[in-house]
């Protein structure tokens, strides 16, 4: 089967569709899942908050809010959502980051569906 991937250069979706994709990714993809692969000391601090070493400045002041799905560093003051985090880490644009995350997210969803249908048989 041919692989279909999103080429970030080719995203020509209407603005409305693009922003709803953005919202979907920001809401449904836990930032924690992305950050924990880079920040190995990520730990629960206050209820609903995680703390760890900031991948941007190296200080132990990165805070994640599970409720709002955003990050903030009390040292370098970088903050944002899952899309901006990936864009900063990979040094890519917000659109490229969205395409990257959407692909990741899509693959995850498909894996779950495949797994379920296997279990059913
Ligand atoms: Zn920082």
C-alpha cells in the first residue's frame, strides 16, 4: 500500500479547516507525551502540573499544565502549546509542526483501531 504523508509545503487547506486541525491537535494530543521523550526528569508537582528540565535553557523550571495542555519556563519564559513546543524543538514553522503532529496523532489512532479489530476476531 502506498504511503500517504502530509507535505507541509502542500498544505493548501482553507484557513478554517487549518485552524480546526490546529485546535484538534492542541486539545487532543497531550503535551506531556511529546515532552516526556525529551525531558526525562518530568515529574508531577502540584495537582495537574508537571515539572522538569527546560529543553530550551537547561534550567529545572519547565512547568506543564495538564488542564490547559501548555508549557511555561520560569527561567527563559518560553511558553506555548504542543504545536509551538514541537516547532521550537525542531526549529520548524507552526504549519510544519502541525503536519508533523497530525501525522503522529493519525498513526496513533490507526494503531488503536487496528489493535481493536484484531482483538475482535
Ligand atoms: Zn527555559
